[in-house]
């Protein structure tokens, strides 16, 4: 893993990017066509798994100790694979873990980064707020300017898992959830106001049916496959979230699958990191829509140990374009 002092030069970025030509693209024209709706990220941030992961918070009353015991060894193996896959796609910088911060591997929640500007979040769980400091230091090292929500109005809260950013059209969907509130949305809107083309759009998840509100974050239900395509579950939950996002009017198409856990994917530079699923129909739909229709590649990454404490694939990285 990388140390904090390591720098990634522009030359490194170019060399790594050259390895990304997809075998499915048969000519320069098709490469151009197939990559038009993809954001090219230049750097991924990850964080090591702390040995205290078993004390991470769970959604049941924000309390520690997950219902199923977590194997630190298995979690580390899964995260190493995830990290290796990211490194095969783009330069990846890893922040050391802190045993006093059991949730620190889920660094997505700590910050919202758009271009060279970031908001450091005041996460809803007070016990998680110290996780932000290490991410702050690394963002500064990479030349990112930061606004700190923790110094803003006291009631503002936001978890990065509620923020779905589309670089293609500048839309930033922010789920209003048990973790992210309207004051948090206001802070994001004001902070990114000077950034050309960026629009912050609240998605009122609290309007969902009561049994559906148990989903922790917006990205527990919906993620981007590319800049025009959303991945959502079939049925009422997916229908309602699609409507709350006003996605059809905004020009999105959707891929709908039976398995809601499969709707959290990391789409990075033409490669989609997806969770292995026992639902054969979901797998067939993903492979048809992502590989055959869109000419992208799927890599299955097991995050089952992290799911025991509400973690998903997007939770474990921050993707940057700097």
C-alpha cells in the first residue's frame, strides 16, 4: 500500500491510463463512441481495514456490534482484492487505518469531492467524525481546496453515501435520509455554487414508504453505470426513487434488477465493480446491459464481510478527477 508521502505524478497517470483500452472496442471510432458517457477518473482514495472493524456501527439504532460476526481476515482479503482491482484501472492512494476508528475503511462518507474542490462532511454519527481528519490531510496534499461542514451551521449533516455525482451534466443528487439533512444539502449547494455547471438536487428519501426507509443511504438503492444510466432495483422501491430523482425528465435511462444489493456498483473508467450475486437473473441482466450493450467490463468484488456492518462497494473509495 502507498504511504502518505508518496506522490503520483502526471506521467504515472498517463501510463496507467494507456492500459485501459477495452478489448470490446473494435476501432478508434467505437472506442470514442463507447467512452462518451464515461467519466475518466484520475485517482482513487482508499483506506486500510482497521482490526477493530467488528465494532463498526450498524443501522440498527446506530449501535456497534453487527448481528453476524465479522472476520477481520476475510475483510482484509476482500479489501485487498478491491484495492488491487482499482489499482489495475487507475492510480490508487491508500490512507493508513486507525484502530480507534472502526468505520474508517468506509471513507466515502467523509467527503464530497468534485474536481479540485471538496466538502468535508459532518457525518451524522458523532463517533465517526474524527475519520475526516486523515482524508482532509490527503486531499490537501493532492491540491484539493476544502470547505469543512463541521465548521458550518451546527445542525448540518451529510454522509457521502447519500451523494451521487454525475460529472457528465454536473448533477449532484443528495439523498435526504437519516444521515443527511436539508442543512447539509444547503452547505453542499453553497460550497459548490462557484463550480461551473454543478447543480445540487435533493432526493427526499424520507418520503418513501416506512419499510423502505430502512435503506441507509441513497447509494444503497441507486448508482450510476455511466453518465446516462442509473442502476436501480425492480419494483416499488426503484420506481419511487427514480421518480424522486425526476430521472426520466433529466434524460436518464435505467437498468432494473431484482436484487437490490446489486444496485451498489463502482463505475470507473469503463470498468464496473459489482457484488457477486446468487440471483441468476440479476447477473444475466448486468452482463447483458453493461458488457454487451455498453461495451464495459464487469469485475465481481466480494464485500460480504463489510455488508455485515452496512458497508457496500462504493463506501470503500473516493474517486477523483484532479
